C-alpha cells in the first residue's frame, strides 16, 4: 500500500470516526439526535406537514421517521392526526411544549457547533466546507 493510499484511507476512517463521535457528543449536549432536531426544526417552520413530506425533507427511512415521531409524541413534543379528507395521510405538528423546547435545542446546537469549530478562521471554515462538498459529490458519483 502506498503512502498516499494509506493517507487517503486514514482520512476516510477519520471522517467516519468523527461522525460517530460528533453524533454521540451532540446527543449528550442537546439530549436529541441530529435527525430528531432536524425533524423538529422542519416542523417549527410550518404549522403542519404530512409524515411523508417530513420523511422526505430530512432524508430518513420510513421506519426511522415512525420511531422518532413515536418517541417525540411520547415526550409531548409533537402530535399526529389523520388528514380528514384522506385517512391514509398522517399530519404532524409541534405541540406548544415542542415549539417552546425547540428554541432551547437550537441554542444548544449553536453552542455545540461553535465548540466543534473553535479556533478555526473563517477562511479555514470556507476551505473545509468546500472540501466536504467535494467529498460529498464524489460519494454521490459512486
């Protein structure tokens, strides 16, 4: 294995490891997974949306959206109801409690992000963002 190939493998491993670590730390700080926070944020921007639309917005599978919504409903963060004109469609909205809590979650996310990127210059952040976008494009091309 060449030196370049080893470095490339280490980069991919490091990205994978950082993703796992960041997800774990994020959940520890906010009490929510990134996908649950994204889900709540999508609902925060609208009055109500279908479960299917929500699933498509945050790019997770049907089982995951159902699991997340059940947990959030049990915590009184969201409520679901059947669409009156089409009982096959489930509509989802934030409860008053959920709407109140999302503000605190977003502030905590902001704090978390600033800690993760502490001591990075704006130029370094721009460069990192561009590189990550290139990696994403390459992955999508596979």
